[in-house]
């Protein structure tokens, strides 16, 4: 008897790419749509008229071929508007290879380009995970003699967001945070004033890389140095970071300050607070925070409930843990499956 064996190894990147190509065959140009779009253009169309035609066309492949066809027409030259709409169409369709062809054309023409066009290019390259290509575009912007192409605060927003989204653990977050810090210094040195989004990116980055004290330093500098008031996101990032380090006193202070300003913590902050209070033995504060969370319409996750039940039992508050569990069920804050899991936790602790 023969047995078929299956590999348990994770497929390599090249194999995944080949499988993806097999499952996603190369799209075929719709000739009728292409010819129809060409026929609707005036004899001596302008870049603006071409941009309008591309905007109205839903098929991104037709858009790409239309753009290339226009490039070959006598006395026609693309301008920012036609480059921009082509980049947006292809980028939105995730046709990054075709988009890259157009980007190379943009880079080859000195007088072409503006901040909006380059920011769109940056955005789609970062969305595609092509960070090196994005950084090269940014460098081109920064050294361009065309002042309309120079980076603005929006440019830095795109890069900060992309870099902070790359880290899946504290080590990689720390690596990318160094780049974010360097870009932030460069932004300030170039005379671009940071806004609350840029400062929140720094706060978030420091929290993700476990440098909470640096995050707090930026928080205290926001209004004094940069004339920016912290918003709810600032407090949420900091509360989560402080709770992760068990610094409940500091987290509580920020929570109180947040409430005075009229902000409501998000679910992540509330769950972090309840967990931190419970793990620190502050069961009463944890329960109080949980009900405040519910009152404010935030979702309690299963880990938070489990931690609170578990730690209550450890502190000998078994009766309170049972009552809490029943109240969670009565208020339909946990489903039947979650309730059974929490009940098992309770029985194990008895």
C-alpha cells in the first residue's frame, strides 16, 4: 500500500509567487473599451482631457494602455494631472508593476511633478510594502530643484504611518522607530512644524518599541514646544504603554486627565487598564474600570474577563468573581461559549 506524503514546511516566497501567478492569470486588455475611449477623445486632446477620460474609465488596464497610447501621439506631452490620475488608478487596482513604469517616466522628466503627485506615489508604494522604493522617492523629493516637489507634513505622515505599521514585535518596532525619529528631526530641521498626527506617531512608535519614558517626554513637549494639544489618541497610546509596564499610578493619572478634557478611552486602553489593575492586585479598581468601560460603550474582550476572574480568585474573592461572571452573562457582555470558558477558569481556581 502506498501513502501520499504532504510537506509541512512553509512554502518559500518564490513558490508562493508562482502559485499566485497561476491562480491570478494576467489580465487581458478589453480592446472594445480601449478603442471606444480613444474615439471619445477630441482630435488634439489636452492632458486635462486625457485625465478626465482616465478618470471615467473603470478598467485600470484600459487606463494604462490609454496612457501609453497618448504618450506616442505627436505633439502630446503628459502633465501632472495625467500622471497623477494614472498613478492613482493603477495604485488603487494594485497594479504596482504598471504603476512603476509610469513613476519612472515621472522621474525622467525634470519639469514634471508636484507634492500631490509624489505623495500619491509614496502612498501606493508604502501600501504595497515597497518601502525602499518609497524612501528613494522621498529622497528625490527632498533633493529636487523643483520646489513644488519638496516634502510637506503630509509626506511625512505617509512615511511615519508606513514605518510604524511594519513592526510586529518590540524589536522590529525599535528598528523602524529609529528611522521615524531621524525623519522627524529632518522634518523639523527643514522648517516644517509638526502637527498632532506627527507627534502622535512618535508617541505610538516609542510605546511600540517599549520606550514609554520617551513617549511621555514627547507628550509633555507637545503643548510647550510644538504648540499642539494632545488628543484622545495620544492618551490611548500612553495608557496602553504604561499598563503594559504595570505602571498603573501613571496610567490612572492620564486617565483622569483624559476625562477632564472630555475624551473617552478606546477599548484597547480600557482593556489594558482592567488587566493592569487586576494583575497588580487592585481588583476593586479593575471591576470599577470594567463597568465604566461598559457604560461608555466599549467592548470588553475575553482576555480581560479571564484575567479579572483569575486574579479575583487568587486574591480569595471567589464570590465576587462568581457574581461578576453572572452579571457579564446577564448583561450579554459575553456569549455562551465565552461564559463556559470563563466558568472553567473559575472552577480550576477553586
